[in-house]
C-alpha cells in the first residue's frame, strides 16, 4: 500500500460521514451556543436573537466573580491533592507485575466510569449519620455517637478527589510506564536509596508531565457539576452548577451560554498551556 | 526483449535522491543480489519493481511491456519482506493460501497447493499451526512458500534473512539458492551481506548512493572491482594510494604506478594475495604492527613507510610473525587492480 | 521499611479510599428494611430484584441500555472511517477532525451539554430520545477514536504491502487484513463508549432530562425525594457492569497498551 494524499472523490469518501457528523453535531452546536450568549432571554421560549453584551456584563458581578473564584480554588485543590496521591501510587503501580497492573487498571477504569450521581450518592451515604463511617468509629469506641459529615466543603473536596483520582492515574500512567527503568537503576548503583532515587530522578524527569497533569485534572475538576450540589451547601456550588441552573431552571439560556463561553475560554487557555508544556518536553528529549 | 529491464529509473523523496538513474537488464531465470550499505537505494529499487513505490522518472519493462503504471496487486510478483509480514490472524496454511483465496481458487485446489508448498519447504503437517508458534527459520520458509504460491513471474526478497542468526542464515542461503535453481524463477534479493550475495547470486549488483557501481558475476566483482567503493565493500582489501607511497610503488612496479596515477585512483590488492617474505628478499621493507590470529586464518598488519598493508595467511603456510618483526612485502603484479577514483 | 512494604501500604490505602464508598453502598443495598443503615441489618437481595421488576426502574434501565448501545455504535461508526482515513492517507488537514473528535471530551462536560441543549432547542428537536443518542455519540467519540488510532498504528504496514503483492486490491486488503486486525480495538472502543454513556448524567439531562429517564437521571431524581435502597442496588449493578466490561477488555486485549503503555513485555 502506498500511503499517499487522496486524489479522487472516492478517496475522500470515507471521511465524509465523520466530518459531517462532527461539524453538524459539534461545531454547529458550539457555534450556536456562542451566538446565543449574545442573544436576549425570552421568557416565553428559549431566547430571541439580538446582539448584546448584557450577559457578559452580568457575569462580571461580585456574586458570579465569587463563584468563579471558588470554582477555580476548588479545582486547584482537587488537582494538587490528586497529583500528590496519584503520582507516587502510579509509579509504584508501574513497578508492580503486569498482572497486578491489569487488576488495578480494571478497578480504576471501573471507578472512573462511575456516574457522578453514583459517586455523589455513595459519598453521601458514607458521610451520613445513619450509615456513615462515624458508625464504625462509634463501634470501635472512638466516638460517642455517629454524626453527619455533610453537607460541607470537606465532603465536596473528598468526593471530587475520588472522582478525579482515577483520571489522574490514567493520565500519568503512560508517561511513567515509559520512563527508562535504567535511569532509576543507574541512580541505585550510584548509591541512592529507593526513596531518594524516586525524588531525585523520577520526579525531576517527569516534571513537565506533572505540570501537564495538574492542568488536565484542573480542567476535569472544573467540570464537576453534581457533587457540589449533592454534598455541599449553596456556597459550595461551582460555575458548572450555575450554568445548568440558569439554563434549565431559570430558563436563561443566553446567560448560561455566556458563562459557558467564559469557561471554554479558560479551559482552552489551560489546554493550550498543557500542549506548550508538552511540546517543550518533546524538545528536551 | 525477454526478462526484466530498468531504464533510467530514479526515485526522489523531496530533496533526497534515493535511486539515481538506474538502468539494468535481468534475463529470465537469473538470481540477482542487490548489495550495498544501508541507505544506498537498493530497497527503494526493489519496492519500485514490486510497484510499492512509484518511480519519479524512468520505466520498468517486463518482457518488453511497460509495467510502471500497473498497480502492485496486478503485477503477479511474489515478495518476501524484511519483517516477513506473515498475517498474525491467520495460521500457516491460511497464510500460504492467501494469494490463492484472493484469486478465487477453489477450496480443494487451495488445499492441494498448500500441501505441495509445505512439502517444498519441509513443513508437512504445519498447516494448522499459528504463525506465532513457529521458529524464526520456519517463519522464513512460510513467507517464501506464500510468495511462491502463485508461481510468480518474479520473486523479490527484501533482506529476507536478516532476522536469523548466523548459522541458520548460511543454511537458508544454500536452501534458497537450491530452491531457485529447481524452480528456475527470476529472483531479486536485497541484502547488505556480501557473503550472502556471493553464496547465492548469478549476478551481483553493487549499489552506492543511489547508483549502480558494478553489476557482474560474484567472482568478477571480487577479482575485478570497478572502483574503490566496490573493492572496499566486497571483502576486505588493501587500497594503496599512489600519492602517498607513489615513490615506493613506482620504484617497484613502474608500469602499474603509472596506470594508477593516470586513472587518478588507487591500487587494490586483496589481503590473501599479499606475500610476506623474509626481510631483505621482497619488494618493500616493513615492520609488523599487529597480528590477529583467528585460528583458521592469520591477519598480519605490516607498516610500510607509514601505510598499513594487511596480509592474510593460514597457519600451515608459515609460522606467525610477532608485532615488531621486520618483514618484506611483495605484491604480485597479476593480483593488483587499478581502480578509478 | 522495604520498598515492597511501602508499596503494599500505599496500595492498601488507595484501595480503601476507592472501595470504601462502594462497600458502604453495597452494604446498604442488602438491608432488609427500606432504611439507610450501615452495617446492614438483615440480608435481602430484594432491592436488586426491584431494578428489573419496578416499572420505573426497569424502564430507566432499558432506556439507559438502549441509549448506550445506540450511541456507542454511532460513535464507532464515526470514529472508524476517520481513523482509517488518517492511517491510510497523507492528509494533514484531516487532523482537524481528529481534534474535533477529542475536544468534547477534554472540555468541561457542562459546555458540551449546553451546546447540545441550545442546538436541539434551535432546530426544534429538544427532548426527542434520538437526540440523546447523537449527543452521546459525539460526546464519547473520543474513546473509539483513540483506541482505533492506536489499533491502526499497531498494524505493520508491510502486512498490507504483502497482501497487495499477492493480488489484493485496496478493498480486499481492508476486508481480509485490516478489519480482522482492528477488530479488538473496535470492540474495546465500543465498550469504553458504552460504559461511559451508561453512566453519563449531564448531557443526557440537558438533552432529554424532562422526557426520558436514564438510570443516572432516575437516581438523581430519586435522591431528591429521599432514599430508596434500589439506588444502592443500581449503583452496585453499574460498578459490576463496568468491572465486567473492563475485565473482558483486559482478558481479550492488551489493557496496558490501550491505556498508553508501549507493548506489554514485562511479565
């Protein structure tokens, strides 16, 4: 087979269906959303065409500014906790036998695919007064009587870490598994303990990977929508919650769209940053 | 005209010229080895013959018909790839039957032909075996049988034996040559191993930098290399430049030195032709600088006025020299070849 | 402390964290009475039966399975020709479609969901069940796209060349060589999309949330009106389905390789 540029119409044919589907059902909806963000709210229907910056102006209020600040702070915390836990874990995982790795990967994929609803429900049960872990502490005599650990910030953070941790492991896994094992062996023969070798060789060698992962997990956590609702109080609601709230319950689609566009821009900027970090890494190797 | 003919074939990839204006004719039934260092264009040339690459310019003729525009799948050539390219999802029998299946040959006929081919490669009863369960040599044979299943007009092999260990490779070379002689099929093998080429070929085509440097029978290539590149690539040789030791050479062999200087090139003499004699009784006086005793042969490195000359002898011929021994070197006139630059 | 001990401790802690909530949910799912108590009191599998016998839960289950099966199939149908084209042809411009296929998965899901909501509302199809299938297919097309791209890149091109020297034209090569070799990747791409679609909430909610209940939507709605052990049973049922599907992928495919490791040669 010669791999060559398509020449005839028939050569182009295979890409027609995917291209059409992606353009009609992703590019067009996305553009529609951007357009709607400049439209007016129509209490009778969804919206009416206009060209106004009112939706964006409204977003720049103290309240929404506060929500944005909280969303970012929450996502940053989730990203940091996840990478701190996932990095050493993933590294240890890649050192394990192939069989152990596969069992873990199946488990991690299963948790990753879990619906946000189920994660929220599971943690709300675990943090509840009647069926929560505090019951175990009471049984062990460490606590006088069971109590509810939610709603609260701690509950939201824990559940979001739970949701993002499998994702973090899977983002880190390819980079770590491909790390040249002789690097570490060399460090060991030069007299470094396993812990020192890990800190002095593995971590610096993957510095860019860690940065990129932080950003990817940050964007992932930014999308969390149900957990703050199920496990938090209204002050713990994120931008994603507000967007849905405006779109569905307040029927203010233009405003929801404006917030979404803002979220996209922020995410895109961060993904761009990830790619830049990634290309730097390639230049170095 | 009968046989395969390449006429002014070139292949360029962007700025890089992989094959540079190659012309060659190969009569039917010939075993050809394309020989050259990696990157010399030999594989690209083979792929153009197979139709896997399109020549940038030039034509390829088979029995006088231009086959350049014919796509690979209509050329009816058998090809063995460097990776062997056995289909991992098919067993041995289905791999061999693949070309028959594509042509719509009947099931019974397929089975019969597969049995014949397995017989030919001495793998009777292996039809149901998965490819992954075969040894390197067995895989090699299956790839060959598959390529020959349709009795192709041309049998092409791209570095077919490179994955095998040295012993097996030598055995397969003999097997391949015998098979080709039995079938009488025109065969082109690409290789970088000159021993392999010498073992199998009727015609050796030495390539360098995209051009054919010499196309001749193996012994002629060895005895009468066309230029310094060929002499150096085929076996080992002493290349003596007339500039550096011209005075020395001129004194001993004036006619040869003249010829070499006028050709602007070098003088080549094979190490086994160099004679080492007792000091004072030969052409040039030298000092032994290093001795490599390989058991079966002994390579003696002699420093002659700043130029190193290597001589190969067998232990029976004479007792080995030691480094530092004075020795005289004699170059028999009939073994010296003058090479163009 | 030896490296092996350290590893065991870290693995244990992570395992506890990941499994903890699920253990509690599994516990409450077998409570005899309809109450949220852990450790469970009594033992009953009645709540699991409810998934299939209660009309509300059963229709949500059927909706979810239908949606997941249809959208995963559509996602594979979009990804397959695209990945094949990118592998078969030299066409750098076509990479833009690859990027489009990956984008919905990287952006926060609420954005894609809102995009679909405005789109379906604008074309007047809002609330139709099939809109959810298309939306999920686009949302999850990344998964088959990634597995298939990986699958194609793992096909040795000399296999294709060998087939053509033996007389196979482009279509025959596709049928006899490429498809059999790519099949495991098609299946795993389908399975990934299927499981994720089964669990997806926000896109389904924004497109058909008021007309059709999928299981995640049903759980969330039920959660608002109070607790029933069936939720716990459904959750465990979902975890089991995911674990079985990924376990099968691991059994018949090379999971570490699918997840980005080079060929798994460490044993």
